[in-house]
């Protein structure tokens, strides 16, 4: 699954590009779809391009949701499929069948 991530614009550059902060690293992206962004704005970035400008509180909420998902994924037991090496969540537990009255 691919997701757009919120990033802070550090600097608007020439040629419809900007430098952004991605988890402490500076990256360069295209801003063709968001030409009105300015330094300090937040944008949702997908495939090297800003797709939409978002507010600071919206960006913070999205980041918090990503962190929550990451925490859930870190605590979920994952069993490896011995044949393929891929994660296997296993089979669901057997259902209890209600007793049928005869």
C-alpha cells in the first residue's frame, strides 16, 4: 500500500521544486500541483511530488496516526512462513459451534 506522507517545506526552489524535511532528512520534491506553497507549510508527498497543502494540525494528526499504526505493527506477533520466508499471520482460531438441540 502506498501512502502520502506529510512533510514540512524547508525552502521553495526554482523550477517548481522545494526542499522538505522527511523524518530529519532533507529531500527535493516537485511542487507543480501546489505552486502556492511557502517555507514552513506542510504538504502531503507521494512519489516525489507534493499533492496537496495541509495545515500544521492536519499534518500532526496524520503523523500521529502513522505512529499509532507503527506501534500496532511492532507489537503484533508475526510468524514466518518457513517455505517462502514471507510473513504469515496464521489461520484464524476455530469457531465454536453452538450446540444444536435435538
